C-alpha cells in the first residue's frame, strides 16, 4: 500500500481507547490503522514514538468577525492561532459587519475563509430577519447551524448584530420555528435582556465603573431564566437547540431539569469557566470581561460536574479577539469596553492538562473538544475521530513536555489581550497539527498556507440529538 504520510509508533486516541499503532494518510484522509505497517510505503514517515496522536480539536464557538475589523484579526490570523493550538476546525459565529444573516453575506464570508483559512471552518448563519428564503439560501450554501442572541444588540454595533438579536419572545418563537424546519442546530446566547438591562441601569445609577460591576450586571439568574424561557418555548417547536457558554450552577440546573423530562437540548462551556473565577478579575481587569461573566469557585466545580455527567456536551472557546485600546476603555467607562477574550491556542492544552493530570481520561478529553461537537453538528464521522475514511485532521501531542503561555509564542492578533492565560503552564505540548493530511503547524512554527483549510458543511440527517 502506498500512502502520502505514515505516522509510526504513536499512541492513537481512538473513540474507545488509546492504542499504539501506525496511521497511513493519503489524499487528505486516513486510509490505514495498523499494528504493523510492514508493506506500507510512504512519501513521508513521521516517527511519533512516545507521543499521542489525537483527532484535531473542533472549536464549535469561534469569532474572527472577518471582514469586519481586520485590525482585531481575520480568517488568516485567527486560524493560524487555531493551528498552533491543535484546533483543525473552527465554527465561525455570524457577528460581522454586516451580520451574516443573508445568503449574500454568507457567500462573501465563505469565499474569504476559503481564501485565507489555515484550518477547516464552518459558518453559522443568523435567522433573525425571519426570512425563510434567506435561511434556506444559507442552508443550501452549507451553514453549519444558526445562532441567536436573546439580548439586544450592543450599543453602536447594530449592523453587526442585525438578524442575530431577538430579545422579544414573539420574534424568538418565529425564528426557532424557521430553524427547526432546517434540521440544523441553533446555538443560543441565553441571557434575559430585561433583567440584564435593569441590573445594569442600577449599577450605572450607583456610579459603578469597576470591573466586578460587569459580573453583577449579569448575575446567575439572568442566564438561568433565559435558558428556562428558551427551553419551555421550544417544547412545542422541537428545534435542535444548543446553549452557548454555560457559566455556572444555576444555568446547569435548569438544563438538567429539562433534559430529565425529555429535552434534547445540548450545551457547551468554555475553558475560562473551568480554569478561572471572578477572583481573576483583579489580576486581569477588563481583559477578563466576558459574557456571561466569570463566576465563583462553586460554579466552576458545578461546571466540571456537568461535563463529567454528560449534561454538558463540549468545551469550546468563544475565542473573541479585540484590541488593547478597546479593552482599556474600561478604565474610563467599563460599560463601553467590549466583552470577550482570546483562547483558541489554549483549548487543547487546557483540556489535555486535565487528562494528563488524571482528572478525566484522554478519551473523555477528545469527546469534549472534538467528537461530541462533530456528532451534534452533523460532521461526524468525517471529522472528530481517528478512523479509516475520516479526514486526516490530526495532532501529534507530546505528553512529556510542558507548555508555558507567553505573548511571543501566540499567533492570535489579540495576543496582547490574552491576559488570563499569560504565564500559565500546562502538561503537554502541541508538536504538530495536520489539516486534511498536510502539516500546517510544527514545533512552534506555522508551515501551512492560506487556503489549506476547507469549508465544512453539515449533513442534517447526521445531526445527533441525544447524548
């Protein structure tokens, strides 16, 4: 058998176990898994003795906003960062300028990604224009799913969020019905807008301008009430709902109650809720301003429990690049500084650190950052797994090394805003990232090119509903 690349002696993370074997790649796919590769000839042989071979991570909640603000980042800069972090596929959210709520905008962004991306990418659409024709157009173009905010558009950013923000129940109801017709997943940013605006007004009236005030404007019940409203509304609709960035115990409890009575809702959390708490606000200031906000240690423990018992489907980054000067606005006006932080380069490192520290298994780690997301969004078994016939999206991971995050090693254009992880050390190292059979990152350097990533479209018939 002739292959393009043969990876030898790796400890391969399969779906059910980790086994030492050789892996053959040809034409961008895995074509051989063999305990003995005698008889396999290769153009390139990689000796991965002592290393783990993992499916590339799939970041199902990612922002680069291209072409809205190239100074913050674009498909090229932020997918280079993804490659450096062992992320081989990103699902890009529809916030852009203009918002990705029409087929024409979708096609424009798709063309940008195909030109510039170093890793594979999918694109969410926004259904909030309530136009079935536009929704169908985005579906036919390959939308990975849809996204809705239950909050109003941020002040001054209406065009970025037009068709995305549905704070009123009647419009939300209509959008859910339209998305349900597609069979695709609808991801929802769930915070109750009325309570959020009321809490914020109280704090502004009290002249609060400290970073902790941001968290106080979005207490846990703001998130929990929105989720309860959404899931109750969906009981008569049956859309494939997915709750974005669950941050704490109250939200998690609501999801559990609905799942116990038959809801097929899925939910994700983010590394910043697993590794940081509101105590990190003092250290990082506005660079830790995130929606929903960082919460207490008890919430952090609850989120880990939710991952272990299966209530939470996936860990994903909500990677959000901004400029230092935008974050620094908070020194003068907390409420004017944008929420969000980068994190795609730390996703796999953080989760694998927990696996190598025996908190979770390697197979559980891969479920949470790759396989489950691929199944939920209808791209499995093409992606998210190491198996014959799957795309050759792989990471060679050194479990004996250590990685310490510092500004100069990062590829995101928002490296100067990555204060949460600065100086943090993780067990393990991303040694090599392979996308569609081609090495795009190796030993600290980007060796791929724009366009190495492929556009990923879902199969609605494969969208998994129950986990």
